[in-house]
C-alpha cells in the first residue's frame, strides 16, 4: 500500500468516514480545492462532507505527511551512519505517531557528549551490560575492579561502577517501552505545581492564587494552563509538571530490576539517577508540550467560535451613514459615507466640551444629516461613547434615522494599517477609524476582514497560544464566513476578495485593478478577463462571487456557473425563463429534481440549486436589531447590585461571557450564571453579539469589575452555583480574570 492509501485508511477510521469519502476529499485538496468549495460544490464526490469534516481531513493529512517526511529523514540518517538494520527499519516504518517514531530513533540520534558517552569511551559498556543482566552471583565491585585503568581515567572500582550506572541510566532513558510506560503515567498522574519566586510576591499579585498551587494535568482547563505558563514566562512563578516520584520509580523498577542481589541494587541506583536526571525532565518537557497543545486547541476553538459569531453579526445594509468616533477633550471625529462606504465628508465636533460647543455640534450634525441624506448614525462604543449617544438622541433628529452604538474594537488597528493607508492615503488615522466604525455598521464582515483577527478582541489568551495554529484557524473562520455570505464583486475591497475561495491577495488586487480600469463586471464570465485568473481559479471562486445587476439572473446567486445548464434545462422543460423560476414558487414546485440527476450532478447539488432559486443570493445572517442601553447608566459608578440592564455579549471564554451594558466596562457573567440549568460550555447559552437582559450581582468600582447573571433568579442561582458547578469551573483565579479583562476591556477604559 502507498503512503497516501495508508493515510486515507487511517483518517477514515479516526474521523468515522468512509475511505471513499476521504480519498475523494484528499484528491480535491491536492488539486487545489479549498474547504468552502469542496464542501459547497463537490458534495457528490465527498458524500456531502461539511466544512468541519473537510478541514479535519486536510489537517490530519498534513500531520500524517509530516510524519512521513520525518520517517524518511530518520531512515536516511540511520543509513548514512551505518546503523540501519532490517529490524530497525521495520520498527520505523510501523511507527504511527511522532512520539513513537522519536522514541525508536532516540538511541541512535546524534547527541552531545553525555556522561554515558564518556563512560563508554572509558571502555565501561561491557561492565554496564554485565551488571544490567543482573545474573545471580555477580559481584559488581569485583567485576568493576577489572576495569580500573588510570590511562582511561578510571582510578577506582567505585568510579567504574559510577560510569556503568551512567550507561544503564541512559539505556533506561532511551528504552521505548520505558518511555511509553512513563508517558502513560505522566498522562494519568502528573500534576501542575506552581510556587511564587521569592521576592516577586507583590509584583506578581495577579498570580496570587498560583503562589502555592497544584492541579492534575489531565483535568486542568485551558485558561488555567495558559495562565500558569504566562506567570512562569513573566518571571513570577516556578512551574513543574511531574507525577508522584515514588510511582515513577516503582514503575521503572518493575520494568528493569530483577531480584534483590548486588547487581540489582546497582541497577536500582542507576534507575533512580536516570529518572531524576534524564527521563523525568524529558517526560516533563513532553507533557508540557502536550498540555500546551491541548490548551492552545481549546483557546483557539473558543476564539474561532467567537470570531465566527462576530463576523456573521447582522448587517444594517447599504445606508448613508454618519459615523462618530467619540472623544471628550479632543472632540468627536465625524464622517459621512455613502451606501457603498465611500467617504463623502469629515469634520470634528465638540458636543461634550461645554454648553456652547454642544449647541454648535448639534447644529452641525443636523445639517450633515440633511445634506447627505443620512439614514443611520453609528457611534463608537469607546471612551465618551455613551455620552455622545445621549447627546445625539437629544437632538430631535427624524425618527427614520437609526442611532446605533457600534463595537469599535480594532478600528484603531485598521486606521494605522497598510489597507487603510491604501484606501485613504490623504487622511489621518482619526478619519480612517471613524470610517471603519460607519462601515462595520453597514456590513461587519466586509469591514472586519481588513483587521488582523487577533486584534478584534474576542479571544482568550490569544498571544500565548501557538501563533501559526491560531492564524490557520482564524483564517479558516474568516474564509468560511466570507464564502457563506458571498461577495459582491463590484464593490468588495481587496481584503474581502482575498478570502474568496481560490483567490488570495494577488488575484484580489488584480480584480480590483481590472475593475478600476474597465469599470464594473457585468457577468461572471467577465472574471475570466482578469490577469492570471485561470480556469481552475474561476472554478474555485465563481460560485461565491455575486454581480447584483448582472443580465444573467444566476450571476446574482450562489448557483455555480457549471450548473447553469441544469437550470436552463429546468426552465426549458417548463417553457419559461430562469427569471420566471426565480419569481414563481408555483413553477418551482413543478420541477422533479430527480429527472436532472447525472453522473456529475446529484441530488445534494440539485437541492442546493432549488434552495437558491427560492432565495437567490440569500444572506445567511440574521436581521439587524439594535440594543438600547439603559438611560442614566453610563459609567460604572451608576451600576448597582440588583439592576436589570440590557446588554450585548461581546466575548465568550471557557469560564463565562463578557457583556457590554453601556458603561465602558464589560461585565462578566460566569458560566454558572448564564443559564438556569447546568451547562459545560458557555456557547450552549449565549452567542457573541447576542442581546441579553442581565442582572447585576456585584460591582467593584476600584478594580473595575462587574458581576452579572442571566439567570431568571440570580440570587437563588448564586447559592446553588457553589453546589452544582465542578471545582475546575469556579472563578477562583485572579490571574484568569485579570489577564482577560485587561485584554478585553482595554477599549473601555
């Protein structure tokens, strides 16, 4: 069997898929297919695998191929050093995990000059093997006396025995069976142990709960693992990861000690030394890496879920928008953008400076609304946001103008970015930031793709996790969201087009350049005129690109051009046009989809086509709704326990949800306060951007903390939480909250 065939069988078994599905998916991926394209337009080939399954196959295939590359490198190294035997080759080829492969290679890999290597140079290896055999009647001291050799640096029998023990210790450390058994022990019984570094007690107070802490590796939640590691990295904590030493030594003795004679006593000494000096450190490093990977995976999963919900937040739609980036002393930057997001005008007003300036600011806002036909006002939710909102609402503007608080997290990042400089080379960062606030009200997805996802503010320890894995996951989320919504090719930015299946930065730039030179695209076929956009790219991208005023009705939909002949046949059989099919549910009911099944087009694709005919170019996002915060509650000092306040979920972590209640300081609803029933995952109860009614449990003005509850009876819930919530989910670590609140609430302070 070839490696690829082996990989397919392995993946099929792991993911509970058929080998046919995996093989088809792997082939499509190798041909350059993207996850959105394969899951949307190749359902017949893959058996209707969704994006999650396709991405899982892609990622596992990459892992197995990396394993294959490492296997080849090891075999080459062994062959070059003359150590490769048929037996060793068979073991290397049979290894199904990287740890097993590295364990096999460990005794043969080039290494620094160890104590065992020095002992071997002194000719003590035969003595070590003789003692290690533990044959009855061996006298280690007598055996060692024969190896005394001043020229080789062995002055006494004790020195010979010490060298022999070094060789035995390294042999045990490199034994695959011992390493696997110890790996199992570390997995089941190892614990994180932390203590504060002397003299750092006050400076590292946010890690106070970890000053003398112990927790099982197997059950430690992601956020605490990352918090402990951060405390260690910042120089406040000492972190060790070990099982009970007596268990580890007993395990090794059971594997290598035979009987109770003098030789066995020497082996026992060697094992104890080898564990403390070699094996425990090696296993601790490995366990730390494995637990870090697990913690990273959970943190990335939380971040990716939050990002998806944020990107798919309901858009207001194309409106003429007046956007305000609030400020006290420096004033409020005001911009007016048209329905395509084009900047028409910018200015500065001072509504919060004094009564006179407020009057002038109000007159200017009213004038701008009339001049530019403003349909909505977007107000950033940062510093002075609530005060600015209250000012605008007092102006008596037409009721048709919607006034909306907009999450401005990341707007400042965009304003200083290359993308912003490219869009507005002649404007300063304040204008660019205000434009971003206005555009994200119209279409959050189209605007937020211009910002590094890490800067959007919905992550959990995003700077502590593996950055390559984070980038890959977040890029997957952005691409999934962009392609599920679809992109209007004649108005989309280069950044938005970059995430369309099959495109990327260069082709996205080529599309924009072609559009600027030749005018708008009139059909999907016109895309083939874009430089370097070949047939394969067209196949990958066309179905996700929309042309709203195209002559061909299907160019406005998610029906792929390769399926146009099927729809043509449906219309011809009914004696109508495609436009008639789009407009008439009665005509669509007459279509017997089974009649149009071919070798390439099956029922899954036909069902998708019928869905598109019913709602061509439909936007999967929910309808836009506004949240209006409570009047008179504009700062944390206004918040009192017992208040019921409207809010919006801004971020979800493993231990709860942060909620904006309009006071520049997000409150935290712990997982125990999110639902009347017990839940393991906050996502079971809330979503990012969800509107909620929260009850205030506690307010700590000094530390800027607000505790909230979404329970119907929060007072009763507080008493029940202590009994119902498992220990690892209780909010007991200041470091967890401090680090997260610093990151998530910085925009409010």
